[in-house]
């Protein structure tokens, strides 16, 4: 009998910055390392220079002394409300990450929701611990990382919004 698919992990946060600015930040994958506790950025591949559906990206990650890279393909690119990408490693599915951005009352605020869909099969789960240094990449580990990412994103977006408005 197959294991049931894991439930997605969903984290939301209010941000005192315009939805357009927040979307431009989450879709700028090379910058993701500025606020993520594991991702260190990466580079666009095969002529891609930014987010469009189908664009490929090599993501780089670090946890303590462990570092690894992943292959990323943009799957949703709907400015300024939605952005998503599928992550794989060695041709094996890892996860889909998505961001939904909803403007809130007033022009200078939004709510950003980050969702992680775990798509790892047994091989990726088995090899993931030794490669990443995280033995159990469960929903709580992911939630903590997502909360830290959104906290860093909000701080950067709010600082940029204040600077732009000033």
C-alpha cells in the first residue's frame, strides 16, 4: 500500500509593503538567499535572466558544513499575485514551492503565503539527510524555515518600501 501524500505546509505573513514589491522579491530567485535560512541563491540557466514560466534555475543551499544544489523550473509567474517553482535533484522530484500575494486594505500592504508541497520519494528522503544534514525534513522543520524566510522577506520589503516612499 502506498504512503499517503504528505499535507502541504502553509505559512502566511502580513507585510507592510506593496504586493508588487513583494512579488518582485520572491520571484527574484538569486536573491532568495538574503532571507532564507538554507537557500544561498543560485543562477538562472540556459539564457534565462528572470522569472517566466519554464525558466530554469540552479539553486544553491547550505546547512552548517553541508551544501547542495537543486534544479528549479518556474511553473507559475503571475505578477503580482502568484509565483511557484518545482524543485528536483538528480532528475528526481523534491518539492513545489509557491507564493500567493494578496493586497490588503490600503496600497502599501499585502499578505504573502508560502506553501511547500513535499514531493520526495523514498530515495530522495533517504539520501536527503546525509546530503543536507537534516535527518528528518518534516513539516515542522519546513515550517520553521518558512517562518524565518517570510520574516526576512518582510523586513527587507518593508525597509525597501520605506526607502522608496521616503
